[in-house]
């Protein structure tokens, strides 16, 4: 299914490793998180199935949050097209598309690259709309302050039980398309029960992007999180630079590796060995701090 993480590959070979499989991603995620915290920007990883309503929720968020005066921004990921990013632009959310090709998820480096061409420091809330997928995105830390999973009422009452890793990683689940409930054979009680069985701290908001149901509660949730994670005005970040990509060595190996479900992001001290070129070196004159004030991230 995905050429980067190897999901669905029946020919995976066990390999002994001396570093966590996603250590490089975690270093990039800590770097992204440091930037978001320094700038006072609340960054959220928005995940869900294709068609669950992620883009529609963001369009409705722009309307519902307008009285707050928040400056919103987003990157929107799909394997192809910039359709969702263009929708968000029309809704008043400055956006950039990330096209992943054959990759079924975003990683921290893709997010990092997208920030270079984006005035994200001018935003108050920054949404990272992930590729539509309930599997791989759950294990990739992007530097976000919280994970929000979008689950539509049309997807089935047992979806959280079928994809527990995704919902276990969620800080909040937005149960979308609730305006359709009267027309469906769905028991919302069973959906909430399934979520409670897999989420460590179940928190769910029933919403409808079409009629606005639950959007005030969603904006209030964002407001509370922002007060904890990014309470102050944006600050000028300390200058930093990115080193040119290291040339591949004769002993370098590219491998597809399986990732255990129990993986949690707690990597070693910050290092930068990015496989991209920015024309400047990746050296920092500042110390990399701990996680943001809510003490959570990277699942």
C-alpha cells in the first residue's frame, strides 16, 4: 500500500536495528514542535478516513471561529491533487497542498518542508490535514500539540474497534455528519461505547459541518487547548539553519520495516540529518526544550 512504511508488504524481512525505526522522524518532529511552541502557534494533526469530512470540518471551523479573530492556516495532504487545499483557501484558510505520491501518510519531514514556503508564524491555529487513512498516520509524530481524529457516522459503529491504534492516539474524536443520523441505521451509543473501549481518555464531540451542530463546542475545545499550549502572542523564533543533505555512502541501506503497535515517540537528543537540501546548515544556537505545556505528544 505504501512505499515508505512498507504496510501490506508480505515479504518483509526481520532486521536487527540499533536505533528506533522512526528516530529520524522523531528528531524532525521535535524540531517542528520547537518552532510551533516558539511562535505561539497551536498545531493539530487532523486524521481520518477518506471522505470522513476532514476538509468540511475545517471549512466549518473557519466560519465558527470567525468571532474569535483567530488567524487559521493549514497544510492538506493527499496522494494527488491540491483540491482540498483550494477548498480551504476559498473558506478563508491560507493553505498549502502536500502531495505524497504513493505514501499513505505524512511524516515530520514533509511537514517541515511545507513550512518553508508558508507564513505559518502569522497563524494562531495551524491544522495539518493528514492523508485519508486510519492506519499509518497514527504512528508518525509531526510535531503537533494534539491529535484529532474525524470519524463519520456513516463509517460503522465498530470502526474504533477495528482501528484501535488510531483512536488510542487521539486526544479528541469529532463524530461528523451527524445531520445524517435520522436517515441512517446507526446507534451513536454503540459508537461512543467503542471509542470508550480504545481511547485512554475518551473525548468526543458530535458535529455537522452542514448545519453547524457541535461546532461551538469544537471551537471551545480549541480555545482551551490553545490557552494551555500557545497562550501568548507569536514570538520571533531564534534563527536556525539547515545543513545540505549528506551524500549517500556505500554502506547506506534502504529498508522496509514493520513498526510495532506499541511504538511510542520518545527519541534521543535532537540531531539533524535531513535528506533534503536547503542551501544552509542545520545548526542551532539554542537548547531544545521538552514537550509543550500540556506534556503530551508523539504517540
